[in-house]
């Protein structure tokens, strides 16, 4: 059963996911000692800082001087059309991509200059929910969720099973441990992916398009889980999405990317009230006039680009 954020079972932000577990299990999950290369200096400050971030792939400029601070204990939603660099931005936070220029910090520790071995302890504190879930098809649900515990703790099988049961109960899927991913619906697979993302009790979770491809009802289950994790456990969330309904429900703050830059940043009501035409087109789901004109001309046979069976029109 999913614990409702406002239910008597839900405590204040920062609740321990494994409260009440035996000391051996808790000790195996205590990653604080090696979570950072150096201790954080400002626990009350932003959990993530990005400064003047630039990234290109070949000639395509994806991120163009991004400056961003992520407030801890809040949900920041990164919006924008497909191809605007939202997922690329997320991958910089966890060190999966290195910037061309700029700096990325997690808990005041610079991460973009670290080697892969040095990134491991930091990644233990960051959960990542990949697009479409990215479950291992050949592993059972229980094995999928236990994978981070196997890789990053000395916990034995019985203690891992207890942790798996705990996180599956949070997403309403306890009893599904022995099922295979193919036996689950798309929405259930996303819930399993979310359980796996939090099994190491991270302080930050990155969500890459968590509701894409889900119907509104199943998408709302994911939204409720994101809210519960923030309110009950105090987890900081960065949610990349183009799902406006989801964004409006979970966001404390919205950021909209366009052509590699942040063009709008504020509370959901402030973003909805923006007078920026690009922002309003995205929120309303309206196509760009230039794209519509290209389509109109193509259907009218007025395209300047010849097809395989057409000759280019001579210049007048």
C-alpha cells in the first residue's frame, strides 16, 4: 500500500526509510561516511549547483551556459520540448556526461572533474529513475531492486530481501518479488524502477521522463509517489518531463529549457503566468508557427527541397 503524504503514517520530511530495521541492516546501508570525497560545508545550501554549463555533440549545441541551483527537500521540474537537453542536464548531475565547459557540484563537491572510481560514493547518494524504467529483463523484480544492494553493500540475502520488501510496499507492489518485468504492466514497471532508485536511501532522486507512455491514471500513481517521497522522506527530486499535468502536480519549482538555455524559472503559477511566447506555446501545447508553415507548404507542393521524384525549381 502506498502511504499517503498526509496520513497518520507519514512523518515529517527526513523520515528514515528503514526506521525500525535491525542494526546490521542499517549499518550496511549507512553510506554517509564514504558518500562524499570531502564533507559538505553548507548542509542548508543547495544540494546541486551548476555553473555556466556548456555541452555540444558535434555541431549541435545542447546546453549553452546553464546556471542552476537545486534547493534540497523540494521537487524541481525541468520542462522543455524533446531535444532541448533535459536528459543531458540530468546526466551531468550524476557524472554520466562531462561538460565541455562549466562546473557541476553535489553537496559542495565538484563532480565533473572526478574519475569514475571517485564518482561511485557520490552516486550511492543519488537515485536515478531512467526513461521507461530500464529494468533488467532477465532478472526478477526482487533481483532488479536488490541489484544496488548487491553492488554497493555487504548485506546478506536475508537483509536484502527485507529492504526489497520495504521499498516494494512503498510503491504498492509487495508480493511481486518473484515476477519478471515482462509480467508487469508499464505503470507497474515504472513503480519497480522507482523502488530500485530509492533502495539505497538516497538524498537526491533524478527522474527522466517518469510518466512518458503511461495513461493519465497510471501516470498519477507515479506523481503521488514522487510527492510522498519528498514529503515523507525529505528526498530532493529533479524531474525531467514534458508532461504538463505531471509537472503541475509535483513541482515546487519549474524550469523551462529552450535552445540550450533556461528561459523561465519560478513557481508553477509564475511559469503559467509568463508572458514569454515560447513558454506559453509549450504550456498550451501549441505548435510553432514556422513548423506549421513548413507543413502547409509541403502539402501544397511548395517546398523548396525537391523530393526524389521532383526536380528542383529553377531560380526566377
